[in-house]
């Protein structure tokens, strides 16, 4: 029965398949277009090559059934019963399913393995994260400790800086006290050179320490140390004073010896041969004092001791200069006196004395400015007045004896015009204050004498004029002059 049932079913299936293209009542009717297309496909050239722009079709894979399907007659494809077909179909389905899922199963197995590895890796990652969290906690702990240590170090550094500042301040203040013994020892040393750099450094230390003691009276024993430093300053000033005085005196003595060796063939007024000695050699001889003089001049307003030293040095300088130029000044005084006694015209004598005075003032000031400030001329002006006073004292008696108004007027012109023009021709007026006062005094004396003589002339020759007989012989006097003129013209014609 099973064979007849399966055959009936198969016939039924074949019958239905044949009904697909039944011309009267097809189960799957096709349109004419579809039929034409199908005809072309079935009767066409099946060996036509694939177009070049299309990829080649993969070869058809054949399914190899590894396990034989039991009890199947592949030629007749007939089953004895429906159950046999179902069993066969189930087995075939299992075999196909097993064959088709083998790759999936293998992939699943590999996924399971990977899942296990991933799980293991996740566990390791979790452990690593736990370790990292521990490290992070430890890092925060160490970081907090480090920040705390850094803050402590900053405070210590700040405190160290403050202590260093206090220490430096203490050292700086204390150094003003501990330097005393060393300074006193150097001042007492016989090897100390007054004009050396080490001596100037010593002066700076004394000034700084003395100033510190004066401006910090609250420090213990500051008054005692101040007195000791002032004693050191006085000792240093004494050394400088002695050195300057000795150098000036030695230079002056050397120049005077050189002047005595020169034969006295020249006139006392001719100082050309003396100029290189009195100025050039003197400047070269005291050139080593210039740095010392500059140091003293810079400090002259710092303390009274330096001010007194500066004044004494200038006095010593001018005293030696007066010794050297005194002979020239004395020669001029003698010459002026001699001309006055011999009755020589006073105007050339006055010009000579004034020219000598202005030249002397310029030369002395040029030398003075090489060693002292040219702006400080108080002592220099006094020195020049002492040099020019003998010349003034010699000229004044001669001026007040002049009787002629014309001579007095010319003298006023010399003092007020000529000498002023010569002063302006020199350029700078520095160093000529004493000379200007010298000219001013002579001009005042001359003007007074001129006014006096003019008043006498007015009183005697104008106001109290009494004419003589010859003064009133008019017109006879005019006629006589005409006759003389006519005789002279007559002689000229011949």
C-alpha cells in the first residue's frame, strides 16, 4: 500500500507540474514577451563568452555527501512508504544541516574559546584596574605628601633667604667695626704710599665707616668707634698734607736751582727762558699729585677735615707759586718804578704793566686748572691779588702825579677800552677776576685824578681867566698874521 500511495502522490506531483504550462488552464501562465524571451534562451548560443566588464562567475560547487543515504534508489527515486521517505528526508536533513553548520559550529567553538580568553582578559584587566586604582590612591597620597614637603621647603627657603639677608646685614654692619684694626695698622705702616690706589681705597673705607658711625648712633660703641675712625681720618689727612707740601717744596727747590744755573744775560722782563721751568717743569713735577688733589676736592664738602685740607693744600700751592713767579713780578715793579723816576711817558709803562698782568693771570690760571677745579677760584683770586698788588702800589703814585688832561684821558682809554678788548680776545674770562679788579682800581684812580685836574683847569684857566696884552691885541694881531701869510705865498712863487 505504501508503494501504491507513494506512486499516486508522485503522479499527482507530475500532473501538477505539467499543468504549469497547460495551454488552456495553466497554473503559472506566461506572457507572450516572457515566452519569446524564454524561447531565445532555450534556442540561443550557450557558448557565448562573458562580457569583459563583468567578473567571471564562480564555478558551481558540488555538495559532496560524506555519508551515504541508506535505502535510496537514485535511478527510480522511489520509496516504499511515506514513512521511509520521511525518515530518509530527516536523515538527509540532519546530514545537510550537519554539513552546512560545521563551519558555524567551528566558528562558534572558536568564539567560545575567544569568549573564554576575553573573560580571562577582562579578569586580568579588572585586576589591572584594581592595581591602577591602588597606584592612583598611592599617587595621591605621595602627591599630597610631596606638596606638603614642597610647601615646607618653600617656607624653609623663604626663611633661609630672610636669615641670609639678616646675616648679610649683620656682616655689613659688623664690617664697619672690624675694619678699624686693619685700617689703623695700614696707616701706621711705613710702607704706605700716599698717592697709591691702596691709599685711596683706605680713604674710602674710612669715610664709609665714619659715616656709618655718625648716622647710626644707636649701635653699641658707635661713638667710641666714630672717634677712633676720626682719628684715623686725621692721620690720613696729615699724611696727605705732608706729602703734598713736601712734593711742592721739592719741585720748587729743584726749579730754583735750575733758574740759578741759567746765565743772567736776559732782561728781568724777558721771562721766555723761564717759562718752561716755572710752568712746564713745575707741572711735570707735581703731576703725581693730581689724583690725590682730585680725591680731596671731591671730598671737600663731605667733612670739615677735608675742607680744611683742601684749603691748606691750595695755600701751599700758591705759596710755592708765589716764590717762583715773585722774581718776575719784582722785576716788573722795578721797571715801572725806574720809568717813573726817569720821567718816561706813563702810557707805554701802563700798557706794559697791564699786559704783563693779564698774561701772568692767564698762565697761572691755566696751570691752576690742571690740578684744581676751574670753577673754584676763591683762593686763586686772592693769590693773584697778592701778585698784582705790588704793581698797583707802584703805578698808583705815578697816576696821581699826572698833570696833563690829555695823558689822563689816554690812560682812561687804556684801562677802559684797550685792556678790555685784549681781555675779550683771550676768550674765557675765567681766572681774570683779580686782573679786572686791578684794572678797575687803576681806572677809578685815573678818573678821580682826571676829574680833579679838570676842575682845577676850569677854576684857574676858565673861570678865573685874566687876559694879557697880547691876548687883546686885535685886530693888529690878525693883520700881522695876514702879512705873514702873504710873505709866505710870495716866497713860494719864486
